[in-house]
């Protein structure tokens, strides 16, 4: 298995744009450590696809490594260096299990954070919870991750699909009463969840007239898109991921299928949209929670400026408009603050405690009006999102966030 290991150190200075409201006090008193922490080091792990079908999301891990590496030169998180061990799992559950066991049993990490994928992370959820190893801020949004009663050591980091599906369904019912919807989804738990939850939320306010799925091994989605375009639908619900989202958008444009297009938030990154082509993405509607660094609106935002300066120095091969990497940077800032709040009590239990008290916290990547909502009783990261429509060169955003309740 390919391995990317980053020896990094945290610093006292937070990323620009980070705010905190009502956080629990930092633990004080005698030092207390579990495996993975000491007077000089904190060991964190991650699995992410640097290769394979999901490799576009490898930018998340690279951005987080760069952030921690930058902190390395500024003194440390409460005086301790961070050893961040990010392993490639190629978006394959067997490889995820292999890598996760290595992180826990050989590297003896204090916790994992920012690991990616529904099927991949589901394959190790029971293992990590049985060992009481924190599995934090997953790059996944399936409702299953919000289960503090049965899986208290696992927290999601993306908008939950049921929240997002309800927001999209409410929008559809409002702008297209009696909508006829055609949907494309990935043939795994990720895709099936997104499709099912949207269908349930839409209810009798519209009709699913056609649906099609693809497998990660498929070379294209041309045949699926032709079927959907011929269905008579007036709404295209695109819950594909990565390159398949790009392929679907491009094919809809080639087919001159000019209907309302809904795109899930995990696929609205600039890199995915650019691959589809500027003309093809005009008018697409998608829920937003991250600043779009591909446009001009946020060019002078302090958080964006700080990221672009870091990216230019440490990640010159990452393009300036890569929102996926920017989101990863924001989560690294959040994880830094969580570790800072742990103080000298660097135990699995306290790490979880601090990571499940995030209500009201923001990062440089989040849009104004959006903040984390995670509490010990409810692990949902975000309960509101901002609807946006792509026009010209950037997203035209609604004036205020909207919740699943409408």
C-alpha cells in the first residue's frame, strides 16, 4: 500500500478566519496521556484515496498535511508536535481496513480524522468503536454517522445526506411544483442513500420518473444519461461523485437536456465543475457551505488569502480554485483547535469530548452564516446550508441559510 506520512507540528497561531463561541474550557491540571500522545508529540491518522476512482479527493489530505507542516515551523499545539500519518486506501474497503489497523496497532495514533468514504469508513467503524479510538470529522455524510448512542466514537464532517436531501427536495417542490425527476446515483451506500433520502423527502410533491446508477468501474455514464434525458423529466438530480458528476453534467449539455439540474454538495467543487466545462454548468443549483475560491467574491477574504499563501508555498501543484483542498484546509484548522482545547489531557475520551462540542464554531472555509452544530447528543455537523445557482463564473448565493424544515 502506498503510504504518505507527514511529520508535522502544530502552532499557537490559528488559521485566519477561525472563530469560536462558547467552547468548553481547556482541561487543566495533571498531564494525562493515552497511546498516541506524549509531552512532545501527538499522533493522528487518516485514510484517503490518493489513487483510484476517488483520487480527486486526495487534495484534502495534502491540504491538511500542508497546514500541519506549516504549524511545524511555528512552535507546536500546546508545545507538542503532530505526527500526521495519512495513508492511501484507493477508495477500497479492504485497503481501508488494512491501513486503519496499521494506524491503530502499529502507529498507535491517538485518533483518526478526516478519513473519506461511506463504504470505506463503514468497514472500520465497528473496529474503531470497539477499541474506543476516535474516528472524527469523516469526509462522509451518511445518516449512519450520526449515531452517538451506538457508535459514540464516530463523527461526520460533511452535511448529512438527509439534511441536504430535504433542502433540495423542498427547493424542487417550490420552484417546480409537481416536478418530474430523473436521478443518477452511484451504486453503493453513498449513492443509494442520497437518492433514497431525496425521494422520501420529495414525497407526493413530485415524481421520480426515471433513475439510473453507475459503478466506479464504469468508463462513462453516457448510456445512463441518454435514458434519463429521454424520460420526460423536467428536473435532473445529479448525486454522482467525482469524475462521474463531471461526465454527467457534460453529457446533459451535449444532449441539450435543458432542465433544472440539482447537484449534491460533495460534487460542487470547482475542479469537478471545470472538468464538465463552463457552458455545461450554467444554471446548476447546489447547496453551499464552503466559500467558492474559484470566483472573485472571496478573493480578499482573510481566510482565503491565508490558504492561497500556504498553497502557493507548499502545494504549487494544487490549483488556486481547488475548493476540495480548501475545505480540507478548513477542517485541519478545526482539528488544530480541538487538539488545543484538549490541553494536557490527551486521551481518547477527552479528544472525543472536545470534538463533540463544536456548536457555533466556524473555520476559514465556511460561508458567513454557516457554523458547526455538533453536540454530544447530535453529531450532525451542519443543520443549515445556503442554496446557490451557478451563473457566469461563480455561484449566485441566497441571502440566508435554509434548514431541512424549509
